[in-house]
C-alpha cells in the first residue's frame, strides 16, 4: 500500500521561506510523476509544481521563480522549496504521486503566510 506523508508546513511571514517534504512509503517512486497541489479556503485544489519520472518540471505561473520542486528517488521523497512567500500562498499543500493514471494523495500540510 502506498502512503504519502507531508511535513514542513507552518506559519511564516511574507517574504519568508519554507521547505515541504513528502515521504512515500511502499513501492519505489522512480517511475512516478510527483507533484504538489494546494487548496485555499473556498477555492479548488490547484497544481503548484510537478516533476515527472524523467525530471521534467512544470510550475503554476503564480509560483514560477519562487518555488522549486525536486525529488530524491532513493529516499522516496519529493521536496518543495518555497521562497518569497506571499499571503496568497496560504493554503493546505498536498503531495501527489501518480503512475499509470492512479493517483495517491497525502493528508496535506498547512502553510500560512501572515504578518
């Protein structure tokens, strides 16, 4: 059984940084696309960043130049480095693992950007 566990969320001031981690238990992630999504109150869940098994990356326009996604297949971990955080980045951030059109989700970690 595949389980995803996010960590690293919290409260940060505008302009600050956070690093999210997602550890996958179960099978290897080397063939999986891995992604971070977020959902703010009253809004739909949206893609933040995604990295496929070849290392190809795409970002939401709103986070380009500020967020960086990376993966360590040996540790079965995906990271999201978030810099220059803005209040509009406040949301629950979810880790996603996808292979053969099967999605696995973590429980989410809260990120709050506020002074």
